[in-house]
C-alpha cells in the first residue's frame, strides 16, 4: 500500500528500506531465467555469488546460493551459461540492495533452447515479421556498406577482403561489437540502429563466424529480430555457416550462408561486370551492324527497281496511256458528233417536209381573215368578204364571190 508522506512529514531512509523489504518479501520464491555473467567461488567460502543478466533488456541482478546448491551444477555451469534459478528475492536494508537467494539452479539445455526458439519463431511468423513482401531489395552497387561484426574477427576479414577484391572502390562503415555473451544483443541492436540512421548507408551486413547454438543465441533474440525488422535499410544476415539458421536469417532482407557469401551477394564483381559490359557492347554492335546491313540491302534492292533506274519511264508510260485515251476520246466524240449531225439532218428534213412553207411551195395557199386566223372551211367566210391569200412567194388579197357554201364539196 502507498505510504502517505509530505515535505513536512517525511519518513526516514531506514523506514523506506524496511518497507521495500516488506514488499519484496511478499513476492515469494520465483523461477528466474538469465545468463551468468559473473561467477565468484571463494575457496573455503560457504556462499557462491553470481550475477544473472537478461541480455535482451540489459538488466542484471545479484544471486547468492550456498555452495552445496551450486556444486550440483558446477561441472556444467560457467560464465556465459544460461540457467533457470529458483530463488527468493531478498532486500539488504543497510545497503538498499536487491538480490536473489537461490535454492536450486538448473542449466538450460540445447533441447530447451531449440524448443523456445521454435516457439518464438512461430510467434514472430504469425505477426508477419518473416513475410516475403516485407523484404527490401538490395541496391545493385552500394556506395557505403554498414558492417556489424566482432572486432578483428574472421567474419570481418572475410567480408572486407572479398568485397574489395570484387569491387576495389567499395566503402565500409564498420561497427565492432561483441557477437556472443551477455553484451551482444544490446550492442548489436545499437550498431544496427546507428547505421540505419545514416542516410549514406545503403545496406547493412550483420556477420559472425560459426559457433554452437549457445554462441549464436543472441542472433535469435526477440529484441534484435524486431529491431532488424523495423530497419529502413536493407539488412543482410551472415551468421555462422550454411547449417546455422538463427532467427535473424528469417527477418533479414537477404540471408547469406557465410560472411564470404554475404560479400559476394552484396557487392558485384568488377571483372564479371566488365565482361558483361563487353558482351552487351558486342551484342549491341552485332544488332546495329545487322540493322545497317539489312537497310543497305533494302536500299540496294530499291535502287535496282526500274522506277528508280529510269524514273522518266513512268511518265513515258503514262504519256502513252494519256495519248491513247485522248485519241480514243476524240474518236468517240467524233462518232457522237457525226451521229448527232446525221440525226439532226434527218430531223431537219422531216421538219422541212412537214412545214407549211413546203406545202405552199407545192402550190397550196393559205387563206387568212383580216385578223390573221386561217380559214379552214367555207362556212367561216361570207359573201364578198375580203381575205388574204398567202402563197410560197408572198401574199395577195382575194374576195369571196357568191355564196361560199354553194360551191363546197360534199363531206
């Protein structure tokens, strides 16, 4: 329960320490897992002092146990080993120090580690951290490569030498960190995050040589996996040898079987690229040469065509056709005019033959009244009526004598 205090009514340090001890005592015994970072076994002493560390969170706690408790596992437990401890938290009030009093220590076996890693693998896979669509492509030619590895390690040498052998101008930003032990996880995470924050770094390689399952355990740590999954820069995992498969291989954008393989996959080979450029240039030359030759053959064939050899021949051929058509048109028009002339002459002859003038020329006359109307019957004129007689050569006047109806021929 909370303690009521104020600047006017503070409580002494001893009381605070006592209260903390009371709260811790109520926690009871717990099973705790961690990694032994320090081990002190003084000759003749009945108590063994340990420091138990959580590598994921960089937190340590002191552990004490009686010698007979530790002697049961002394042959299989040493500094760096992972253990499970059944202990009761204790508060040392005079110094304000928390420790664990261990009643039992159990080493964590390889089988247990593998089972836990498999469970963690399934959990992270369910979150999608290992999904293929999260993988980022590597640049073809990185200008600056970030390298996280152990100091003066074979992995560092393999990556640097092979990369510079393949592309001498390649540059590296190397971060040397512990690659095993209790300090490996936080420092590897820090190095990856530091390199990821540099905009000039194009790709990050996390490299380490081979080792046992316990040695490679930091590269299956959940915090490191999540840090690599959150990185914006492509990350290449080059941990151990081909059979080694830490969880970092699954979350990384590219897995390399060895550090040497990482250098080969990240940096192109200058010799191979020059050879490829030469092949492409030769291929381009052949393509251009083939195209020019095809065009030359096509041009030569076009120049051999008669219309190109004697272009005026087309005009001459058309001239003959135009002349023939012109003559044909003239003949056709002549025939049409002749036929029309003949038909016109025949029509004119018929018109002339049927005209009143022709009738008059045969001796007939046309009698007209004073108003110009023609007389068609005797009943149309009266006695002594003056008429106008029109003949072929002219006209003259006549007078009707007697009764015109009396001399009329019978119908």
